[in-house]
């Protein structure tokens, strides 16, 4: 049976969760540490992780500033990336 193509929304949701996981790993944090920053109940945070589209704009801003680099943000929000990140060898900062 052939694989079904995922929709652009599904791709962005996966990119958002991937960026969050990478950012948490780089900081040595877990989901319960992140709950403190978005100031929602733990159960609500885990529910939002199952449906990343349910994060509020406020939550997304908090998470983006803390955990995401510019490339990850572009992937998570479906915008074409035009810059260079440190992973790409860009050392200008």
C-alpha cells in the first residue's frame, strides 16, 4: 500500500514539534520544564503537543524565543528560508 502524502499542515506541525524537541535537548530540559515558561497546566501542554495547531500565538512566541533558531521557525511556519544558521557554517554573529 503506498504511503499517503502528508499535508503541508502536518509537515509544519512535525517541524514545530521537532524544533521544540531539539531546543529542549540543547538546553537539557524536559516537557515539564517547558510548562513553566508557557504558564499553562501540564495536562493542557501535553494536549497541545498532540495538536500543535492549538498552541496560542502567545505560547508560540514564548517557545520560539527560547527553543527555535531561524531555520526551524521557517520550517514550522511554512516560510521559505533565505538565511544561514550556525549549522550551515555561518560564523557571522
